[in-house]
């Protein structure tokens, strides 16, 4: 597609529920990034893929967070047993040598 | 590790006035630096980037930034603010990690434009 597509745009989850957030990168982009952006803060790095390989997951805040990109294109960020502190906008980006393109994000609210 | 600091969480200007948003970086190697803009409920849009070519970088919407190594700064400016410039602005530096390049962002500066 022309841009990075993320779904859903909004997600409300009850505390303890599992959620899955999807990212469709720009076709042909090898690198894919996930960021967490809390209200009033800058994006914080979560994890990075090169094709299907997860090369860096140092930013994942706990073992409740899991990301995958099994075929090197679409990626899913899964959060298990959601907590209120997980409420944030989750941004996905893909990159080419020309630069980084961000999606519009998924706003997760845990109630 | 590389990092950026944005001075001032909020900047307020009048329409037509100069815009100055500050960013200082910390890097042990020549950095790649970016400015992004974020409008409400949208993703990040690239304004401009510095990749060790010209130190004065021109971006979209009339914005520009100057890389000053001696001051470790990459401040964003625009000569005349428009109402449509009201948004959140983020400075970012590229952090190298195992052969890959990962953007690291500042906390952001909210630009408020008064009529």
C-alpha cells in the first residue's frame, strides 16, 4: 500500500484481557519498528524486525508483550493480561533507505 | 547511546511570529537527526532530516533546522507561524543497534499558535 496501515485505530480492553494490534508496512520495506507513546510523551522504542527476524526487543516492557512478523510483511503486537499502564498509542513504522514512515497508530485504553 | 533532549514541553507564539523549537543531542558518533510533526490522532510525519551533508536543512511547510556540532544542537525554526502549524513536534536521533538504525525520540514540544 501507499502507507503504513494499523488496525484497529482504537481498542478498549478490560484489565486482564489479551489484545492483538496489527501493522501492515509499506510493501517491500524490510525493516519494521514498534513504538509505545504514552499520553504527552514521545514514542518509546519497543522492538524491531528485519524481514521476519526480530533483531531487537530490548524495549518490550515485560514478558506480557510479544511481537511477531512470520512472513516478513505484516506484524502483530500482542499484549497479554493487559494492565492500566499499558494504555497508550502504539505506533508502527517501516523503513527503506529513504527514511521511516509511521502509521497513524492504535490507541489502546485499558479499563 | 545516542539521545535527544527537547527544551520546553510547550512553546506559544503569535501567528506570524518566529517559531524556535530546541533540540540538543548526545552522540559519540556523527549523528543522523530528524524532526517529525504529529497532528492530533495522527502518526508522525517527517519534516526534515540531517544526514551529514549540508548543516542547514530545509524541510516541508517552511521549516528548517541547523546542525551545530559545537553546540550539539539541531533547533527547528520557521520565520512566520501559521495557525495550521499548531501540533506536537519531536526531535529524533538514529541509534545504531547491531547493524540496524533505530530512531530514538525526545519527549516532544507542543507548539501553540495564537491568532
